[in-house]
């Protein structure tokens, strides 16, 4: 039956406790959740309005300000200060490198070769002297230290050490035997005084008491904790279902309230503003444009045209004055004789292709 119910998707039958708990819990949760959902939706709408009207323009203004105050000065400094300074430093570094290379090749290398030759010769001399000194020191150490130490080790220290080892082994055997006897005695004493009473207490006291406590704990778990847990699980499940249902209902209520407030705001604020813009501001703007702005723009264009003509006339006068001054100071310029091409040297289609083209004959 359970498999058939699960396969068909039907819910199992509910008890009286579930039915008695569900409706009060849903009512209480709905009363508590509706203000929270309305406040949440209001915060969401306010956050979106703040993002679109304040934060985005502020971010764009900050971006433009950062670009103007930071990026543009940095680019200018990099292009017109750091790049020339870096190129100058690279040029100086190259010249200094060339100078150092010349000093290394012409000065330091010969000095190094001479120092190397002197050190090699000095090393050979010191090696010979050191070898002689080491040979003499080795002979002295051998006959003054090594030979007496070997004799002392062979004929004095070795016999004394062997005697001490034999004595130590005997003493260790005696101490081992004494410690074994003492350990056996202590083991039997601890067993009689502690182990056997502890085993009796564990077997005849603690084990029955533990079994009784386990039996009581199982009964408490089976007959008290399990029913209480099931009841709490039913209450928790119903509270969770009630929260979900109340959240959805509160969302619908919040949507209706938001639409009502939007409609009221539209008819009280948006529509009057739109009517004023269409019926009042637009005609006034058109009138101002036709009566003030366009004549002002036309006058500004005429002033600009007159100014350009005046500047052009001034430039022509200045150019003519300069020409007159050059003629008065330097005289008339000499005419340049231009050489006209001879008819035989002119390039035609026949000379370019290297063959003559006969004129067409009329039939």
C-alpha cells in the first residue's frame, strides 16, 4: 500500500494533531510575515530606485573624475616626463657601460693578469715552504704524541678497562636478580590488594547497575523522547509549511499594495507632471525657441560670418603690406626664365612606344 501511494503521488493520511496544529500556526505566521514581506518589497524597490538614480550616475561621475584627475595626469607624466628621463638614463647607462667595458678591457684585465702571475709564483713558494713545515711537524707529532699515546693505550688503559668491564657485568647481574625478586613481590601484593577487589566490584556491582541504567535509558528513549521528538517534528514541519504559504500570500498582498500605491502615485504626480509638460512647458519651449533662440543663433552666425570676413580682409591687407615692404626694401624679384619644351623633345604616344602611328585613312 505504501508503494502504491508513493507511486501515485498521494499524500499519506494526516493525524488529528497535524490538523489541530496547522490552522493556528498558519494564521499566526501570516500575521507575522505580512509586514516583513511588505517591508522587504519596499526595500527592494527603494534599492533599485537608489541604484538607478543615485549610485550609477555617482559611479560614472567618480569614474570620469578619476580619469581626469589620475589617468590623464599619469599618462601625460609618463609620456612627457618619464619617457624622456628614461631615454636619457638609458643613454647615460650605455655610455657608462661602454666606459666600464673599456676600463675593464684596457686597465683591469692587464692588472689582473699581472696579479695572477705574481700570486702563482708566490703560491709555489708558499707550497714548498708549507710542505717542509708540515713534514717536520708530522715527524714531531709522531714521536712526541702518537708513539707515547699508543704505548699508554696498549699497556695501561686496555687492561684497566677490561677489569672495569668484568666488575660491571658482575654488579649488573646481582642488581638484576634483586630487582626481579622485588618485582615479583610487588606484583603479587598489587594483585591481592587492588586487582582482585576491583574485579569483584566490577562483576558484582558496576555491571548490574550499568545494565539497569541501560534498560531505563531504552525505556525513556522509546516511551518519552521518541513521541516528543515526533510531535516536535510535526510542529516544525507545519511551521515551515506555514512560513512558505505565508510568504507567498504576503507576496501577493505586497504586490497588490505596490500596484495600488503605484496607481495613486501615477494619478497624483506623474499624470499632472506629464500634462504640464505637454500642455504648458512644450508650447512655452517652442515659443522661446522661435522667438529667442533661433534669432539669437541666426544673429550669432551673421556675427561669425562678418568676423571671418573681417579677419580675411585683415590677412589680405597684411599680406599686401608685407609684399609692398619687401619690394621697397629688396626691390622687384627677378623673373625666372622658364624653359619651354621643344616640339621635338615633347613626349607623344609615338615616342613613348617607339613606333609611329599612321593616321587613319578614309575609305
